[in-house]
């Protein structure tokens, strides 16, 4: 028995001790108030009081003790003390417990055997545990990976309520971790009653669950039991095949050229290969293809390629309206874990996305006169059919112009802008225009070549990091052969700097083949950049200062807007106030321009209203600082590839600015700066440009999330929005609300299941009830969605790698803790740290009340004694 009590609320215990010192301090201070005064008449009083002095002194001490003890007991009663009995004690069936039952409902728990899935086994063992609990116990049931209906940390008062909650736990497409389970149980302990705690976790103990099992996490595990529901035996007994991924070579498709779709399959375990497995790729009722494949025993993988032209779609994509086609890849075969035999991808199908190419000649390019613009090869890569004027449905729509033609109207719907071979920016206004374009979400490529002058570009376009260059430019490296002559010193690309980057990978091309491909071109001239640590630190500081000033200005504008809006509502607004509103709107337009027609985002700074409130909260201030630091980190340049010269000169440098990105190419793309256009290595730019174009499209592929917000089109009003979940027929209504600023949207909750979530908005005719029978067809057409978005959710493929932790590994990881492994054949123990005296607070409060009553009696006792005597004297 621990004889020192614990307290539910320690603050009350400390307050009780502090307040209990009050009467003692007052008593001591009062003693020091009195002074001895010699007065002859007092001698008679002294003699009279001599016999009562000891009695009065004793009474004062008793009163002091009672008052002090009453205050102390009252504070301790508020603190609700209890006593803890040592661990490993037998359970007392008369004492209720607080059982915290955590059930792993991750994807791997769907592994099925003859006696059901692992999740079924976990539920059965949890039910048996609940039946054994003493009467009056509290029970908290927690799904480790979350639930569509949410997670409640309030304990159930009855066993029936807990059993019902266990029955509702479903398999979700997520993985769990030890740290995640610890956080769940700590919240359950905090919300639970002051009873003896019994924490039991039911899981298949996959090794991935323990990836974050560091010392700090293990210290929090006290007297827990982990019940293994996985089948006993070596990990080789587990066998599973799954769809690991679906990829499209370029990230998007058009409706005119074939699209290559790659389905990645993996297999694990088994003593023999899996042959004649059917892999099917489809969208809706349309089957793209079906293949029969074989996977080797043990750990193996395979890629299956499909080609398809999306020219039979019901909806035709428009330049500002891409179509997202939900692809479905599945393994048609018996498998112990069927949940991962299917995977989805929302593939964007586009047509005529505007891409602007700016070079020396623009539309005046003339091959006969050898006036070829530096962007020529990139245009051919993105739009190989540019010679056809009757092909408006190809991937991109080329706009080939010169700098003089570059303006906001040209850029307002462009997804990508490529500048190549330009000697210098035309003006500071051109740089500002391109910077605003990038900040709104546009993608910009700047390539050297031809007469590119790094000094002039540095002077006009760097702007201490607030321009359109990712890094400061320095002098040229090398020289073109016609100038260098016999002193030409060619250099190549450094494949080591590119290896492992998905941007430079090609379908069905091995590492050695890629190395041969990228090391083939020779480079003679390039532009060097300043990549020193001092430059990066200066860029970091400048970005931090710029974002902080921007946020400060947004706060000031937000506060003024609240005041001026209130004046406008009451009609008290003056001409000066209206002028201030116009100035603020102009300032916001400079901070966060919003003239791109396809951009849904209005800036990269925190919301102005939220920022205005943050000044009153230290936590919000810390969160704001953290957010600024994250934005600063995101805006630092990254080197994607280098040359193999002695200085390792950067070849490709990318940097995020606002919502967009700038890519700098340190060499030419057509001129004599290199032999790149004459080799297949130029294909890397096809992948790069398509990836950058793809990044401007809305995101439609997500991992399982608890909450997802989608903006509603600004031009669509009075919509009734609903979501149809995977494997459900009935749509679920969604509420439209403000999601930031003046933007409206809908919020989806509990996206835990793998599949396609279809969000649709319809506009009903208010007079639909008065339609005649002849107009019923028109009514159906009116209910057709005017806005429809497929949202695809897939869990991590690593959850399908079934490698359970062995008991020996568990013992090694948890050495020195009280964590206990429970096999399927072992009993779950209800023994543990017991709590006693939970109701002692009531007795403490009663004792404090009794002491107060006794104090009143002691104080009134002299009056009670003298009252009868006084009455007799009066009667006499």
C-alpha cells in the first residue's frame, strides 16, 4: 500500500496547504500587536485574570488548530485524494475498474483465416474481457485508427454499451502506431473516472506499428497489456498480394494521344509462386485492359503497363475544366487480405491547357532563315501536333510570343510560362508581372541559352530574393565551341545528383540505362549561381522578414475592416473611411494578387481574421511563428540536378514562391551551349514540364483523413451538395459554409475507407412541385449535377507488408517496462495498480464541517456557562 495519497486535482491540495497557513500567520501577527503598558489600576485586573489565563491560552490554541485543520481538510476534499495499492495484486471483484480497450482496426487486421478476420478475433477477446469485469466498472472503447462516426473518450457505464461500441468498429484503410495508441489512451485516462485503470490493446503487432517506439514513448507505457491476435508462427506463414500503386507516366492525360498507365503489384510470403493472377484496370463500366501475371514466392514485385486513349468520355474537358477519371486497378484472385487487392487513382484528363512560350522570335520564328526560338524543342515535346490547326483537344495550347507581347491578359489563364534564350528581362514591370503570376500558383521556367546575360538578369530579376530567380546568378561557366575553339572543355550531367529523383525516371528504364541516357549530351556553357550557406541564410532571413511584414499589414487591414464594416452597417461611414477601404483593397491586391482565372487560392499568408486574433493569445502567436517558419523553409531553393564539373555547378534549381514555383535551367535548350537537343536526354523536360503543369490542377487523390474541405465554385450558387461514399448508394447531404475569407465550401468527415467519394451539387427548380407530367423529363435533367468532384482515397501501401513483431523482438524493445505480451492461448489479467479511498473526500468535507461546529461551540461556551448565573442574580 502506498501510504501517501494521490490527488485528482493537485492544485486544490496545494491551495489547501497554503490557506491552512493563514490562521497561523494571523495568530502570530496578532500576538505582536499587543504592547505591555504599566498602569496601576491593572494590578487588580491581573489578579482577577490570573486564574483564567491558562484556560484562555489553551482555548486559543484549540481554536487555532481547529480553524487550520478545517481549511486544510476542505481543500483536500476538493482535491479528491485516493490511495494506490501496489501492482500485481489479485483483483477484488467487489471493486469496480476503469477498463480502456483499444482495438487495432488498421487495414492489416482484415487478414482472414478459417476462423474469421483478425479484427473479428480482437472483438471476440475484447467481449470476453468485458464480461469478466467487476460490476460497476467503467469501460472506454477506442478504435486505434479512428472511426467515421468519431472517437468518444467518455467511458460507458454499462457493459452493454461497451459491447455495442465494439460491434460498430470497422476496418479502415489506415495504419496505426505505438505513439498514436499512447495519445489515445492518455486522453481516455484523463477523461475517465478515478478508478483502477486496466489498459488492454488488441492488435496484430505489425512491425510498422512500432516504428516510433522510442524511449520517451515506452516510458509512458505502464501496466499495459498487448494482446496479439495474429496467428502464431514465423512471418513466412503470412502471404499477401496487393496493388501497391497506380502511376501515369506524365501525371495527366489528354483525349487525343495514348496514355501509359502503370500498375505496380507486390507479393510477400508463400512457398510457391502465384501464377495466372488476373490484373484488371477499369474506370466505371469501361475495362481498359486485363492481364494474367505471375509473382514469385517470397518478396517480389511487378509492373503492368496499360495504354488507353480517353476519347470516349461523356464529359469533354475544357481548358479551364479538367475531367478527373477515377481509375480502378484490382487483383481478381483469392487472397487472405482482400482489402488491398484494389487501388484507385483520380486521373486528370485535360485539353488545351494554355502554356506560354517566350523566346527571341515568338510567332515570328522562321526555320527557313534559321530564326529558331530557344523554346522550339520544348514546344514540340508538349504539343507534338502543333502543325495541325484542327487539333484543339491536345494536351496544351501553345502561345508562342516575345517579351513585348507579355501582359496580364496573356497570363491570366496560363498554367505554365517558359522563358528561354532571352538576353535580359524587358523591364521591371515584366519581372513584377511574372512574380505576381507565380505567387498566385503559376509555374515559371527560366532557361539560359542564346544571348542570355546573367549580369542583367541578376540586376533586374533577383531583387534580394523577391524577384523571379531562385538564386543569385554569377558569371558564365565555360564557352561555346565557336568561341573557345581548341580550348573547348565540355562537361556532362552528374547522374549521382539525379539518381533516385522520380522526376528523372522513365517507364521501363533501369538505372544503368538512365545513366547512359543522361550522360550522353555534352555541355559547353552554363550560368553559375551563388549557392553558399551565407546566401541561403540571407534568403531565409529576407523571406522571414517579408512574410512577417505581410502578416502584420494583413492584421492591420483586418482590424480596420471590422471597424469600417460596423460603421457601414450603421450608416456612419465617412468619405475618408471609404477612401481607406479603397486603399486597403489596393494593398491586399499587391500582397495577394488574384487575377488568375483557374486559381482557387488567394494567397500564401495566414487568414487575416485569424491573424488579427492571434495577437491576444500566446499559443496562437507561437503557431503563427511556426507557420511562418514553415513557409520560409518551403521557399528555400532546392537543386534538382548538377553538372559534373569541378565546382558541381547546379543545372536545375527550383524554388517555391507563394503558391507557385520557379525552375531555373542553367544552360540553353537549343543553341550551341550544349548538345542536349540532339540526344534523348531532352525528354527529361517533357516530364518536368508536364509535372509542373499537373501541379496546377486541383488535388483529388488523398490519404485517409479525418476531415477534408473542398471549395465550391464561386460562380455556382444555391446548390444542394451531397457525397456518395464507396460501396454506398444513398448520398449523404453536406452543408455549405464559409471555409476562409469569403470563399464557400463543404467539409467531408471520416474519409477512412478506400475508394471513390463522389461529391455532387445540384440546383433544384423551386417550381418543381408544380411541374406537369409532360415536364417530368425536364425535371430529371434539372437534377443532373452542375458540379461534380470525385475524391479518391487510398491508404499507405506499406500497411500491406505483413511483418508481425515476434515475442522475442517485443521483449527486447520493452525491456525495463511493465508492458506485457498476451498470446492467444494466455489469459488477460485484471490485476494491476488498485485504487482505494475514492470516496474519502466526502469524509474530509464532513470532518471540516464538524470542526467548524466545534469552533462555534467553543466560542459560545463562556456565554452558555454565565447565562444561568446572571439570571439568578437578576431574580434575587
